[in-house]
């Protein structure tokens, strides 16, 4: 009774903050900028990175101040409000995707052992960077220059060796865990512009459906996968509080430095698991509470540093009122994303049943979510490439409940017309379900094969590929 009343109140409070369809996929989202616009911004950010490196070489003290007091403090707020912007223009992501765009990538599959432990590697790197800031990175421009160079080279080499974003951005990048932690319910969802084709290079890819990623992470079938993320969420507030309140290890010694870190992290981890097991809060609500706490702690301490950094950069006294102004802005942004997150969580639990006639499988799909994502989560084999309704790789037949799916429009309709399949099938990546349906994934593949055989202009390999995908 209490849960349903709480849900009702939450639904009313958050309704005005959530998007009409928060779980729309790539096929339902248009790009914020044309392709050339994103390219221009990526070049701009690469130029800024080059300027940062030059500043570290020519004016080391100023370069360190700009990096740690201005550039880095801006990222958590961007991750909270519009993480998709950063993911589209990040210099490491640009270099990571460059080999594939130039045809230089080996496109290897990431080994399962690395894929399984990639999140731990990324978290370990993130914590190592935080640990090294006080004794080294905050003061040594050479060490900071080496760090930047290593990150950029690692991202590029990851793109040379592995397909998609599996070589860095979606796996080993130390910013990845914090992006996903703060970007659970962004105020602005910006569609991914890097991947023209989907390689299935990572699990629960954030770029496919940003608002759904956190729920997929917390409901994953792998307990190892879920627990790793819970540990990071629980430790994050303690890690950040320790960083801003600890003394330099040169003053207190490395023993006390490590002990303070362990104490802060263990306290917030204990509180995190106590909230899970001793309260009626759902797991997402606990995760949301701790990640929100982490970002508020960060800006409580970081806002004065930003003001000091800007004063040093511009050789002027930036007014002190900018400190509370920034803190108030962060609180408002956090409140907005908090309410959006509560609304998204309620919306994500609104499921409708789907039955696949060809496999006999029954599963559920979130209202407004592309059918393809639910089919994949159910473990049903289905071929796909672009996830945008342009390639036609994922046809399915709606057997019953056609009134409960949206109408084919835009790229999907054009693709179905091009294949001669309009009115016969739907593309799973573009099909939005709002009520119970029965589908047939095998019949969709066979319909596509027949259409390809009947068309006189299709390459014979297209038929062969379609037949192979139906096996």
C-alpha cells in the first residue's frame, strides 16, 4: 500500500520533468547537429587538448591550474546535464574512432575475460588517478603531461585493435564509470553520432538508450556485473569526500593517507548496503541517492577552486558570489535530474507482454522502448546493423496486436518501401510497442529473403547474407 502511494506521489511530481518518450532509441532520435557540426566540434576539442599540452610545456603552473581547477570541474556537471555532448566530442573518443573511419582498425572482438573485467579496470584507473592527485598530479606538470599523452595514445590504440568502442570508450576509459553514474537521467539526451553501424561491442551500451542504461545495468542477469557497479556507486561519495578533506601524504604520511581513503570509502559503502537491505527503498533509489550525494559533495568543495582558477587564468578577481551561484545552479540541475530519474524508473516498470511465435519465447518490453532492445534482452537471436531503421536488417512480422504498435514512418518506411516490404513487416529497431503483441522473428527474415530474390537489382550476396542471418 505504502509503495503504491509513494509511486503515485512520485509520478505526479516527476511527470512534468520527464520526456514524452524517455526510452526512445536511435531510430527515434534526430541528431542535435549535422555531421559536419560534430566534426567541427571534435576538431575544436582536439585543438583545446593540443593547447593544453602546449600550456603545460610553456607555462607549467598555469597549465596545471587550468586543467585541474577549470577543465576537470566542468565535466561532472556536463555528465549530469548532457553527457551525450561530451561523448560525441571527447578527444579520446575522437581518436578512438579515427582508425575505423580511416579503415585502419583490425576490428578485433574484445576477449571475454577483458570484457568481463573492463569495468573494474576503468574504476581502478579512476581511483588511481584520484589517489595520485595529491602527491603527484596536482603539482607535477610532467606527470600530468604524461597522463594526458597516455590516455590519448591508449584511446587511439584501442581503436586500432578493437571494433566499435570496445577498445577504450565503453570499457577501459577511467571517465566511463563516472559518466554513467552521473548521466543516469540527463536533462538533455543527445544522440550518438559516432557509430553509423552497431557492432554490439559492449554490454548495455549507454549510447543506444541513455535513459534506460542504468536500469539495464541494475537488472542485468550477471550478479558479477551488477555488484561491481553497486560497489562503485556506494564508494563514490566517500572517495570524493576523502579527496577534498585529506591532507597531502607528504604531511601525514602514506599510511594515514591510505587509512583515510579506506575509512571514507568503507563508511559510505556500509551506508549504501544498509540502505539496500534495511530500508524499503528500491535499488535504483539508493543508487540515485548516493550518486546525487557524490556530485553535491564535489561541487561544494570544487566551486571555490573554480573561482580561484578563473581568477588565475584571467589575472583578475572573479567575484566571490560566483561560488554560491555555481553551487545553487548545481543543486537545481541535480533536482531536475533527480525528478526525471524517479519518473523514468516508474516508466521503466510499465511493461507489456510480447510473444515470439517462432521461438515460443515470452518476454516483456518497456512501453515506448524499441522492440529490438527487448528482443536482445530476451536472448533471441536477431540481426541488426544501424539501429536507425535504415539498413533493414531486423524485420519482424506483427502477428497479433498491430494496433498496439506505432506506425512506420521516416527512415523505416523508406527502407521498407525500398525492400518491397511495406505493410508486411516492421523493423524491430524502429517499432515502438504500447500494448500486448505477438511477433514472428523468423517470418520477418523469410519475408526479406523473398523480397530480395524478387528484386532484380539486388546483389546476390545480399540474399546469401539474409539467408545466413535466418539460420
